[in-house]
C-alpha cells in the first residue's frame, strides 16, 4: 500500500516557522506536499483570488509558494500541483488560537475547509500563543491526531479545528471535543491622520 499523501498549507506564509515544524513532523506519516501563500494573508477566511492569475513558484522539493490565499493554495494543489488526491489536508500551525466566531475569519480554517469541499478530511491547527513560541509540541500533537484521522477517517465534509496550548508535549494529556463557542469582539477603531492631513 502506498504511503499517504498529505497536503499542508497555512495563512502565515510558506516561510513561517509553524508550517515548517508541521511539515517536518508529518513526514513520518507519508509524503508531504506544502502549498502555501508566499506571504502572510491572515483573516482571509476562505476567499478565492479572482482578479489576477495565480502564480505558483516551486521553492523546494514538494514545496510551492502561491500568491494567493490558503483556499487558493488547496484548490490549486488539488487541481494541478499534486500527483494525486491527498489523503489529508492539514492547515497551520497558526500563531494564535482560532476560537469561537474567529474561525469564520481564519485563513487557517479556510484552507482546511477548502479541502473538505473536495471530499478530503482536514485539520486546522493553531498554537494558543502570541509571542515567540516553540511549534514543536503542537506539531507533534498534530501528527498524532493526523495519524488517527488517516486510520479512522472523519465524517464527510468535516474538519477538526484544533487549538493546542503553548506547553511542552509531555504536558499534553490528550484532547477534548468541544462545541464552537462565542468569542468574537470588535477591535477598537483607531482614528489617525496621515502626514498629508488625510
């Protein structure tokens, strides 16, 4: 039986430390392809680029940088870049949690959700930390969970939105399935004037 094929994307950009840690850990499960935005495009939800042609640049072995959103990346990967349909889409690791209504704005979750539209099980993985953090424990946990999904599957058009606390891997005692809560709050609007007086 062939090794599983895993597609990894994110919204923090192809060079972000979270995606590097994730792809590195997932390699023990199968063949990993990274197709991710060429820059940070946070809070883009599941938007698709329609106003210009997408450019995909191969920057490494099985690694592409795309001038689009995470949903663009998954769409392009499945339609053109991958040699076959992936067994799993994993989006992340996002810096900062994706909780409550925030998931509807999240590019990390949008990338995973795009996979489910193609019938591929998907995970969106976020590290609940804002400062510099070690993504290794979250990547190890995501790999453990990915192995379970590859073995047991998920219901059709289902994704798991996973938030990992910023702790050492040995401190993670397991996981809990929860309902989507309410968390969204409007950010304050800051009024300012440009040097030109606008």
